C-alpha cells in the first residue's frame, strides 16, 4: 500500500511540526480553529477536509512535541460523534471554536468499555433528565457541553448536557501526567430541547465509532512519543563516552537500539492500519484494526520507553530531562481509552479464525 503523502498532507504535517516545536504552552484552542485543524474529518459543506490519516499526521507531531491539548477528546472523539449523528449545528460550533465538548462515557467498574452504561435517563414533563456518575472524563475542565451516555429502560441514549447546568457536579483533578480529567456526577440534570443526540442501537454505534477514532488518534500520539525517545537515545549513545569511546559503539547497546527501532516501526505500521480502517463500513473490521494497533502501541511504547530510560542511566529518571517526561506521557497513552488487556479481549472475538487458533507446538 502506498503511504506517500499528498502535497496537502505534507503542508499539514509541516505546519503542525512547526507549531509543536515552538511555544505551545497554555490553551491554544483558538489557534487550532484558525489553522483549520478542528475541521479535519468534518463534512465539506462545513469547511471540513481530510480524515483519519490527517488526524494521524497531527497527533504524531503533537506526540513528538509533547503537545498537551484537548484535541483528541474534544475534537476527534466528540467531533466524530456529532458528525455521525448528523448534528451539523453543534459540529459547526465546534469547528469554529465557539463551543467545546467533552464525552462523558466511562463509568466506575466498566474498565473503559463504552457499551457498559449504568447512568439513568428518564422522561420528565420538562424533557429528559439524567442521573448517575461518569469517571475520568478527558479534558472536561474547558468543555461547556458534555456528551453523556445514559440508559433509558432497555435503550441507551446520547445527550448533550450543558456543563454548567443545575444537577451537574464536576470534580476536576490532574491525571498522572498533569493533564485535565474530571469525575462528573449528574443529579436529575435536564437535557435541553434538541439535546438528545441519538437513541438505541444508533447511540451505541455512534459512541463506539467516536471511541475508535479517538483511540486511533492516541495511537498516533504514542508513535510520535516513541520516535522522540528513540532519537534521543541514539544521540545520547553517540555523545556519552565510557572507557574512552562512545557507548554507542558497544555492540550490546547497538542491538538494544536496533530492537527499539523495530518496535517503533511496528507501531508505525499498526497506527497506519488503524487509520485506514477507521472509515470502513464494517464495524468489526474497524474495531479489529484499532484494537490491534492499541495493543501494539502499548507493547512497543513500554519497550521503547523502558530501554530509553535504561540506556540513559540516572539522567533518564530525572524530571528535568525530556525522556522521562515522554515516557510518563507514553504510559498514559497506553491506558487511555482502554489498555492492552481491554483491547486484546476486544480484538479476539472479531479476529479471523486462523488468528484465534493456538500456534502449533
């Protein structure tokens, strides 16, 4: 398969790379809107362009620059849901940067599975009201609207709830790498008129579609993080001398760095696989591609990060040196939207029969 980038894709990649290499501290959401990055994957009549491959290019460069942003949670995850639900009114507001959405789907004891929904929705005289709890909602602190999954009898619905509505309580706290997460409690929170995004099977289908697009984007970020850790390790091995020679001349360390390179390239191929399957019409194929990529990214990221720390020695463990910070973020990416165990269990039922059979002894 030809993965040569088009001139337009090269422009996106180079533009994001320049942004990621510069000063990107703070909330740069308005900058994302001005550059058109919030419109990626949206319909053309709303000014959208591109799709999962363009998202991969953005997130790989974000990973390389360790850009901490709400892009995946608020643009890829929420934007995919709004696009699939046909809510052009809300999607247009997201693209223009006028509204920001966070997806409140994960519940305690659900282990990240979007199909496990215990929050309750009930029909009241004034509309639909939602009660229940959601945990580790990504980038909820800057969101003005929450896309919430809840169970209405035997059906599941997705609804847009104002983050500041009565009955909505957010408990924000920093994640392990300092990023924005929150636990949210809904206590008879009212869904405004027109706020129900989808119901029944469509709601779960749309939620899982957004989940897969966001997981694929995190795979691309992990690829960028791994690439920098490998490059930093190679450069350090060239500059660090022991016994009068660069440590990179030692064959054992060369073998270790070669294995790191192999893991990065495996991760790259799987990240591209995920991107190419995201727009398929077969949900099982999409889930299979994304989950396989997430498992490989988790495996490769841990191998590359651990070896980068070990080959750097004590400096690799310090907070001041960038390799340690990259590995910390890689550890988060490994677990966001399902860890390796979750995605392996998700992959196996959809795998071809030959892949499920044990290897011959």
